[in-house]
C-alpha cells in the first residue's frame, strides 16, 4: 500500500481544510491546540494514577527515602554532641582543677558572675580537664557512618525511582502509540502534524524527566520537613515555633507565584507545539516556499511564533524563578532570629551550644526542603501542562470500535455495493447524498469530476477511514461495518498521488506491501512496475537507503516504487488515486499496461483527472458535489454530450492550446 498506514489518504471533496490547528502542507498556520480550560489538579491526579502499576516499588522508594531522611536528620544532633564535647573541653580546661562543677558555679555566683554560672550550669564539664578526643573521635566516626548509610539509602531510592519513572513513561508512550492507531482520519485532517509530534515526543520527555528527577526529591523533602520539625520541637519549642512561622509564609508565596506561572507554562508548551508544526511544514515544503517567493513571509511568521514562544517561556521561567530567591530571603530572616534567641538561651544556660548549632542546621534543613518543594513545583507546573496535552490526545474521540463478533472474509471475489450512501464532514453541509452503485468482481470503476466533487471521499468511505452517515457499503454481500478494519483493509491495495515512503532501503519499501515476500517476488514486482531498471542503476541497487521524505528520488521514481509495492501486495481490490500523475508520458504508457495486467480479474477503483487514462474502464462515474450526475462507458458518456463530454473536451482544448 502507498499512503500512511491506517489512512494516508485525505478526502478531496469537501474536506474541512484549515480547521483548528491545521495549516496544511504549505499553510502558514501553526499547530496551536484548541483552547480549553486547564485542570491542574485533575491532570496531576491522573498523572499520579499512571504510577499505580508501580505502587509496590513506589512504597519501597518511600521506605528507602524515609531511612535516608531519618539518618540525615540524626546527623546534626550527633554533630551537636561533638560540638558540646569540644566546647565543654575548652571551658573545663580554663577552670581550676580539683573542684567540682557545682563548686565552680557557686564561686562564680559569689563573685557576682551569675550569668557565667548560668551558662556553666547548662554544660557538663570537669574543671581542669581538656577535650576528650577519644569521645570526640567516636562521635565523629558515628556521624560519618550515619551520613554514608543515608547516602546509600538515597542512592537506592533514586535508582528504584528511575526504573519506576521510565516504565511509567514507557507505558504512556505505548498508550499514545496505540491511540494514534485508533484515531480516525478526521483527527489528522484537523490537527497539525507538528503539534501531534510535539505531544508524543517533547511533552512525554518532559514528563519522564520530571518523574525521574523530581518525584524522589519531593518525597524526601516532605519527609525531611516532618522529621526536622519533630527534632526541633524536642530541642526548643520556642525556636521551633519561630521556624514553623516560615511555613505558611512560604506556602502563600509559592501558591501565589505558582498560580501565575502555571498559565505561562501551559502557553509555553502549546506554542512549542505550534512552532514545531510550522517548522515541519516549512521544511517539507521548502522548495515551494522558494519557488513562490514566500521566504520573507515564512521568516516573518516564524519570527512571530518564535517571539510568542520566547515571551511565554521567559514569563514562565521568570515568574517561577522568583520563588526560590524570595524563600531564601525569608529563610535568612529565620536564621537571624534563631541565632539571636539561641545565643541568649546559651548565655542563660537553658540551651547548650551544640543544641543551638544543631537547631541552626535543622532550620536550614527545614527551610531547604520547602525551597526544594517550591523549585519542584516549577517543574511540576511544566510537567502537568505537558501531561494535560498528552491526556487531551488520549481522550480524543476514537474510531467506532470493531464488532465484538465480526464477520470474516474468505475467498473475496470483490463485489462492492453502495446503497443510498450519505456522508458529510460538517453536519450543516451535505456532501454525498443517496449514492448507489454496484461494482461487480473484476470490473474497473473510474471516478471523475471536478475538485471537491467527493471522489477521494468515496474511496475513504470504502476503506472506512470515515464512517458513512447513512446507507450501507457491502463487500461480497457483507456490510463493511460488520468486519474488522484490518480484515477489510487487507483486501485493498492503494496507490496514491501523495506517495508515502519511509526511511529504509528500496527493497524494504517495496516489501512493505508483503513483508514475507521473497527476493524473487520483490524483483518481479519491481520489473512489472518498471522500477527494476532505474534501481539497478543506483550505486547500491535495492539496498540503496532513502530518507523518510525520499528526497534522493524524483517524484516519478517515488510513484513507481509505490506501484511496485501494490504489485507485490497482490490485493483483491485496487484503489488508484491519480497513480500515474508524477510519471512522464512514456513511462505512463508502460505503467498503464502494467496496471492493466495488475487489474485483470480484480475489482478496481480509479480516480483520475486526466480522462484519457480511463477510457477502458467498464464504468465511469461522473461526480459533482457528492452526487453521481452521469455514469456509463467512455463512448456512452461522450455520446450524451453532458457533463463528462464538457470535462473531456475542456482537457482536449487545453492540451491543444498548450501545444499551439
């Protein structure tokens, strides 16, 4: 088959081109998705539900993170003990030996040094004895061990979470891929390819990066806040209260700023999709842009869209970026308050210096996770905006499901009957009304008419790329809606005016028609389509690699390759949509003969604008505005001197005028 798998043919007649987000191959529109109200909370919860299959490992991540946080929280308290050992050793060395601590305190009070006595009462010293380096060494070894084990738990949680994130995104990519296969052709007709690709690639990559890097940090930050708060309360409820006052301030600041940045992040990713769509369109039609002198206009549109993306990205990053500096300022104010009040309490003997040091570390640990959460919220805003775009794609209306118990085609003869078929792209604009026709096995039915008459639309209805609104289409007496789409489409072979080749070798592109074909069958199909000669002139023959837009082949050569693919597929029903439009006159004669051999004994539908190519068709349908205005053989239609006669003679007169 030629054309995109699952529906590469776009309808010709009456298709609503230029719809939302649709620029067309040469359009200067973007790929902006339809504007919809954003549901941050709903999208966030839905993204969280994607983690449900990994819930056991997520619980393990939480457990590992909890162990890491618990050990990290114990570190400052243990380090505070080391500070106490040093400080008390220094103070004890300065006191007269032979006295007890109580005697020294009493002597200080007797000499009017009550504040020094109060400070000494908060310590445990031995007068005349210096630093106990043995005890200090033991504490430092314990602190080192605690931090090393905490780091191991943190590494393990990050390792497990990386697997969780990648498997989750793998499943999401798979859902999107399967969804694309179930979307009707109408979706691709009304959405920019660049925007769709941006959702499948950029948005999903953004989600993957966020899940892998930010989720573990978010879990750790929340656990750290809880654990540190408990430790601060055990050291000093007063200082803990001062530190806790930072939390509502931080939450309010984060909420106010994040709410404004969310809109900008959504706009950033929407405009990314728009710009990608435009670049893809301009790259595909680069030659035509230059031929028609639209380089300047193209650059202007690109600059405008690029400027829009810049403004949205700049505002999103700037607004979200001021969260952390603001919270750092609040954190520094909290640090000053703790240092002053803690110093007073050490002087009063109600706190030890080690506890003040530990509390300062805890205050940093307390505000740092809040700052981290604020920073993570920036990333989450972007990720949720991307997730919302992916979920919008997943929620798009799908093709009507195949029947649960489908009929099965066996030994297809190729009899096709259309009875009172009606179809419209837009409810208010009828296109095909009450169309009836019977095509017998082996017959060739040609469909002609002006642009927009509904010729290609009719073929799309045969293939169920679009669903009919009324009437029925049967294949060998079976309503096509009672068959699975795969079973139905396997009976058709298509050669389109819009050739479709993928990145790979020429042999692989021909073999796409039947992947189990032998080398001899591939060469035979190529010879029948007059491909073999020019392929053998290439440096690598059938192993010549072509890129995805086959820019290293001429339009005629690409057309011949798609015809060879149809030869190899050997279908029961052929659809030829301007199949020889890109080949020269001499090659067209050869291909027409080859097509005649291919169509022999098969039901064939031929769409043609050059009426000279369908003279031998058994029946010619002349369509105008979705209706069959005339039908019959070439000679019969000419004899009627009607619509077909005018079409045929207009082409003949134009050809003569061109020669003259």
